[in-house]
C-alpha cells in the first residue's frame, strides 16, 4: 500500500508543481491603467476608472453616469478631460505655479518672479508688472516691458525660458535658466 501511495503521490506533486509554474499571474484590472482624468480650471484633478463609466453628459450641469447606475455631478469649471493613465496626465496645474520664483537672468545673475492666483505677475528687475496664464501645464508670463517668460516643469526641476521684446513664445528663446519656487506647492 505504501508503494502505491508513492507511485501516485510523487507524480501528483510534480504535476501540481508544473501547473503552478506554468500559470500566468492574473493581469491587473483595467481600472489600474485605463482612466479618465478631469482637469479643472483651478488645476485640481479627478481620476475616474474608464471601465466604470457608462457615459459623460456634458449638458449643464455635467454628469458622469456610472455602469452601476449612480450619477456624479461635475462642476462647470472643467478645463479639459484626458484619457489614459493618471501618471501620464500629471501636468502641473495653475496652483503649482503660484508663489515666488527665483530665476536666472541669463547672464549669471538671479531675480525673482512672483505669480499671484489672480493672474498678475511681478518681477524684481525691469518693468515689474505683468500677467500670466497656464498653457499646456506651463506658466506663460507677458511683461509690460515686452519680455515674455515661461516657467515650466522639466523632470523634477523647473526652468525659466525668456523671450525678448518682438519674439513670441514660438520663437527661439533669448535664454533658458533654472527656476526654483521659494514657496513650493504640490502639483
């Protein structure tokens, strides 16, 4: 009897071991990868699993209708809706740029740019007044003296790109320097 158990048990254990080794791990649910990211005008984001959404009604008030039947109203201050993983949709919002920035002059010196929530900008050299807006995840500043600056996130750091009077944001920059927010806020 003991011999019969060995004859049956050894191949059985080997079969279970092989089956476990050949088994593929279950893929992560689609909810982890496929999402809809709603980006609001103030810069905050709301991520929704695409697989859970039946439709989005954009009539005022906008509503997300989920497959399980529940509804969620969306505030009217939507800037855009992005599709894809939230990691790739993480561009800085408007609030990320509010604060006092230490930036380079392009000649080795430094000065300060302050971006206020109301869209006004101040700098510590030249014409001190300007306005700024958020365009494609970067702060675009128009100064009263004709200069234009861009502060953008590049990897884990920031840079200031300057355009002299007469040039546009699409032209070759006059200089590119580092930028550091002295009052950083999370993205």
